[in-house]
């Protein structure tokens, strides 16, 4: 199968996540939604782990790092994302996540003591400038609660950046799928007490069919299928090229939000989006030139 066709489906799936999550959090509390999402995806992960006979060989510093990654992946990243997107828009959340490649590049340079080139500095400044334009414009018109949503979504972006950067050694040593599954399961166990507490007295049986579809989309579509498509593309195409390709998510999300949610696209948002995406692309193209 053509990896670029796979990437198109992956981008559509990921873009739909922002819209589904925004809709789901309006009726299901973020803590409960996070608990359901991790519970369902966790069951699938365990079944696959048993089927594949996946080994657990983490010890010492690697085990400590695995615990940190699990904490970053679920209690921080997933919960902060779902809590934040309750108060902001799908398009804005996608735009904030578009800074992830730049942040990963910046942190990895610092972590690995590698030189940051002028083009990377320019790209980083442009990306953050675009995000600032969007956040300030929305905050000025919508208020503090909207800025709160942006803040928590950006917390999720930072946690995902650290998860990606710090987890590189484990991925190289234990494999992408092995590391991802065990960090997800450990993170789910860490969040379980909060999820169980929030579930006391909550009427899960009263959820409608549409609400359950939203939950399963996040659990199976995003947490599992999205990763499978992503890993397939990475096995066929250079990582830097995949990263550039996925920066189309904010635009795709904006289009989907306009079609399904009726969310308007202002001129300020469009300009901020172009600046942000332009900054990310400039940074990633620098990586491509160095790898050619």
C-alpha cells in the first residue's frame, strides 16, 4: 500500500480526534472520558501483548524512565488534552499541536547537545508567533475560560514533546510498539485512581449510542489505529518527511470543523495558521536537507 495514501487516512483520523474530543467533552467529564478511553485501549493492548508474547525487560534506569513516560503519556498528555479541548475549539487545539515537531526538535537538540541552526531558530519563532496570534485573538473575544483551554492543550503538547524526546532511547532498545504499549498501560494504571474516583455515582449506562461511538473513536481510532498507520508510514518514509506531511492537520481540522461543527475561520486565524505551519515546515525542511 502506498505510504502517502496511508498518511492521508492517518491525518484525517487525527484531525477527527480534535472534533470528536471537543464534542465528547461537552457531555462527558474529561476525567471519565480519559478513564474510558484508557480502559478500552488498555484491554486491546493487553490482549495483543498476550497474543504476541511481548516481553517486559525494563529494569533500573530504564524502568524509572518507563514510569516517567507513562505519567507523561496518560495522566498529563491525554487528560490535559481532553480537559483543555472542553474549553477551546478543535481547530485551535490542532494548531497548538502543530508546534510539536518544532518543540521535539528543540528539546532533542538540547538533550543531545546538537547545534541549533539559524533556520531552526527562525522556524521556531514563526511557529510560536502564529500560535500567539491565534490565542490572543480568541482570548480577547471569548475570555479567560478559552485561554484556560489553550493552556491545558499546550500542557499536553509539552508533555507529548517530552514523551517523544525522552523515550527515544527506550524505543531504540525495546522497539516502538513495545515501548508504546507498556507506557500506555503504566500511564493508564497511574490514572486509574482518578478515573475510578470520578466514576463513583456516574451513570455510564445512561450514555447514548452516539456518546459511546465518540469514546470508541478516541480509544480505538486514535490510540490504536492512528498509531498503526503512523508506524506503517514511518517504516516506509523518512521521519522528517512524515513530520512535514502531518503538519497539514490544523488545516484539515479547520475544514472538518467548518463542515461538521459550523466553526468559522477568521482571517486572523488563517494568517496565524499559515505562520505556524510555515515555521514548522521551515524547521523540518532543514532536517531534510541535512539528511540528503
